[in-house]
């Protein structure tokens, strides 16, 4: 017979994997069609030109070009205003 209890694994200690949200491509960096620019929950970043939103609110590029971030004033339904972050892709101009 043993003098001590058996050492077993704890029922605690489990953790879920991180969601890895956030900005994936910064301003001024080149993107190709389909590249993910921002992964988000909800709409912290709004859509600008040449980008689309996926079913999980991911923003991705629709044209080749360079990423541009901007802020603009947006009027809400209750009449107040907030500053909104807008993501767009600027197409490179050829000479």
C-alpha cells in the first residue's frame, strides 16, 4: 500500500487558442488581391475603396496596391458623431 495519494493531472489548466486578431498589413505596405489586411470582431475598421469584408468581419484587398488607413467623422443613428478608422487600398499609379 502506498503512503501518499496518487499524483494525477489537474482538471484545471486548459486554455483556448488565441484568435490572432488585429492589423496584418500596415499602412504603405503592398498588397495583392485577397490578402487579409485586418482581422476583427465587429467593425472597428470601416471599409474604404478596393476592400471587402468577409463573413467574420475580416477586411481583405480586392485590388493590387498599397494599404492606406484614414480617419473620418461618422454620424451615428442617435445624432452623435464618432471618429471612424477607414481601411482602403490605393492603386499604384504607373508612369
